């Protein structure tokens, strides 16, 4: 295996020899690559490295750049790029409240219809300009009053036909899908389709853990509690196992001792029903009664005698992709392929959206050989990309009118005010407030891709991917950082 790695190193050195202007800088990069390849725990790993100058397309580093590897959340760089291309930075998504029937004596003799169009922020609070529960209540109260509606005799219907019925990738692991980062997509979302499970750990390691409830309430959700108390400071090692549309869950793992209250996040089993229940609760809170049923439909209905009551707009795509890239938020990323598909074909289907993303690459002459997509967020281990593809994409993006929006959506290293995960990364080095980083992390996978400037001020696109490692992500990150510094010092 060592001989194989030495051969690969020699091959990558050959590429560097033709692209570096300074031998000392080249030697430094080669040294960092060698250190990475010799890192303990990477003996049987697949490692792919690539970097190019976006100004002149010079290749600065090429080591196995054509390997097909899983990128984990690094895939979000591709998803958000395609979203800007297809949807536009200023696009937003409307959740429309309608009613059918007549209003007489303060009574709506008919149904209230909520037509979702895939706004991932509806009922959430991650962005300051999204439709929070409070804003929804205020908007509905004003609209009901202006239409003279004090009660509803019919049903409250959530029309989610804008999206396909399948809300979840079939390629995600069982351990993931009950947890918040495995939240299902929906044409009608609420509270990011998640809840918090409120826990009371025991005093000592091994003690049972009490479940105090959820916030917000998820009606009908039952927990088979197998949680144990872990060591003090051991963090969140609790996992919620729950399939889509199923309300019997199993909770396993540990949460730390010494905490009076500890919370973990879970995904709701039926996002549209959850949203409908929360909206119905808001309607009651503002003093409007109803006697009918709550029901969802994923089949488009022809509504007769329908009038619009009110609508709520999402924040623009430019703000949504910041949450996707800086916070690596899976739900928002998973909504985007469906929103792309909805925009182009009239129905939100993940498979169609992913195909459109591949077409975006081909249209821009980006290498697609070795690329396979199974979701938009990178949680599926079956996703395959190449480091070369990432750098070609990143280079293409520098020539787009919306490049500054894309660039600013990616976490900035060493910036204490940045909301990404790299506020302390590269502090005191050339990377501080220079490198833009989108990372990826799932079992056996660590990746970093993005931009940095060299000493000349040229913008460099880089991508570094490791698969099937047995090292710690922290150790790999440090090796990546050393290599990034060497590239920035060119």
C-alpha cells in the first residue's frame, strides 16, 4: 500500500512541476501532501486533492482528482450553485391561504385551504424575515378580520401537491432519519420539520434518562426510551429511530450526566400533518373556531369558488443558501432540488431536480464523469463526486453575475462574527478571513472545498476529500489546513 501511495505521490508531483512558478513553494505543497498521505488512520483510505487558479485555470495541485468519492455535506456547494442558476438569488416561495364557500354572519361555510409551495422556512426562525409562528398568527388574524370570518364550518386542508409524495431519500441510513438532520421534505413545512426531545439525565453514568416531553408538541408521538446517562461532558450521543409516517419511536444512546435538562432534536414523522396541526392551533389561538377535519392531500384538486385569504413569502434564495452552506442545514438543502424541479417542470420531484443539477454542470462544461447524485445535502453515502468537478464548478461560479452571493454563503475561516463552523480555523495564519470552506462529515468521510486567495490576490479553488478513513476528523482537518496554507502562500 505504501508503494502504491508513493507512486501516486510521484504522479501528483509531476503535475505540480508543470504548474508551480516557485520551486520552494512546490516543495512545500508536496511536503504537505506527503504528510497527509502518511497520516495514521489513512493507510487504506482514498484521498483526492485538487486546486486551480480561477484567474488563469492553472492547476496547482492534482492528486487522484478523478477518483469518485463521497463528499458528505460538501455536496451542498453544488446544490446551492444550481439553485442560484435555476431559481435566481431573489426568488421566494409563497404559502397561500385560500377559502372556498361563502361567508355569512361571521361563519365561513366552506373550507380553508393552505397551499404549500415548498418554503423550507415557513413557521421557522432561522432567518429574521421568515414567517415565524408569531407572524403567521398576526397575518391570519388581520386577514380573518378583514374578511369577517370568526369561525370555519368546513375542513382545514393542507394542499401539498406541489411536491411528490416521497419525502425522504431511500439512501439514507436508519440511524439518521429520525434525527433532525434527517428531516423529511414537504411542500408545507413548519419549524424546520423538527422538534426537541427534552431529557433529564441521571446523576451517574448508566442511570436511566427521563423523557420530560417535546418542544413543540408532536401529537401522537410515542417514545420507547432506551437512553442511558453517559459520562459528564460526553455530549449528545442520543439517537431517535423513527420511520416516516410512524409515531412509535425508539430512543437509544447516551446523554451526559451533570445536566439538569438536556435536549436532542428529532424529525417529525409527517411534516405536512405537523404543520397543519400547528396552523390549526394558531387559528384557535387568534379566536377563530372550526368544526371540521384537518386533512392533507398530495393530489391537486380543482377548487371551485376559491378566494385568496392571505399569503406568506419566504426569504429570498440568497438567504436560504447561506443557511445551507454556513450551517450545513440538510432540510433546506433537500428542499432545493424539489424547488428547482417545481420551477422547471411544475412539480417538485427530487430525481428530476438532481438531473437538472447534472445538466447545469454539463451546460457549464464541468466534468460530470464519476459524478452520481442521490440527494441534495450529501447525507447519502452513495453520492459520488470528484475533486476536479468541485474545482471546475467553483471556477465557473466566479464568472456568474451572482458570484458574490455564492461566495458569501460559504463559511469564512477565522472570522469570529461568521455563523459558520470555522470561526477559529486558521486564526493567526494566511487563512484567517481569507479561506472560504464548505466541509463534509459522515462515517468514514471528511471533505473540505472552497476558495482562498494566494499572495498575489488570485482566487484559488480547492477540494480535498478523504473516504474510508479510520482517523479523527480533527487530525484530518489539521492536515488539510497545512495544505491550504501552503497553497495560499504561493
